[in-house]
C-alpha cells in the first residue's frame, strides 16, 4: 500500500487520520522513513508510522460513501452474545485492533444490546464508548458531516434494532 500526502486513512484504534508528510528520522544510527499522521479527532497529536511497517498495522482507506448504509444496517442486526466477560473482552480487543468499521459496529451493537439487559462493566463501558467514537469519526469523515450528525445516525440505527 502506497500512501500520499494529504490522503485520509483509518489507523486502527486511532480512527481517521490525514497523512501530513513523509519524513526521515535517524533512529539508532539508521535513517528511517515515516508517514506523519494527524488524527482527525481534534486530539491535536501526531503519529509517526514507519513506511516499511505499514502493511502489518491494519491501516486502510476510508469506507466508500456507498458502504455507509450497509454499515448502519449492520447495527440493526442481532449480535452474538459472549458467554462471559473475559471472552467478550478478548474478542472486543481483537475487533478494535482490526481497524474494520464493521468490527466496530459489531462491538457497538453487541455492547449496546448487553447494556439493555445488564449494567456494563467499566471496561465494557469504555470499550463501547471508544468503538462508538471511532465509528462516528469515520462516518462523519466519509459523509462530510459533523460528528453529532453521524452520532445521530448511529443512534437511529441502534434504535431500529430495538423495534
């Protein structure tokens, strides 16, 4: 995968980012080339990703606009329930790390559904909020909307599941 300056991508666990520059840094006496990523979540930070390690990190293109309805409909389906908190935490950790918007939707749907029947553990609550934040960030970026408008679409899809 070759990335270009100014291109928007998804970096797993960080969400949408824009490639700010390709820079060289001297690390341990070796010159290494990095992509400088600026997260689009208003955090103000930047990430440096080695160009030669890009394939193994799960970095991907933003979803196409045409994929957003499919993504939102994914929130309306019934999720498989994990039998215990430990397996749920392991599975959700893997889904978060995958960088897939559909995996994020699965986390949001399943933990929202679980929250309707029992109180979430603090870890599950943080996982739900993080997954929802990442999902909303990508939807907002793809559709050119505000995050609050994208969050409303996610909530409507989740409400449609209840009916």
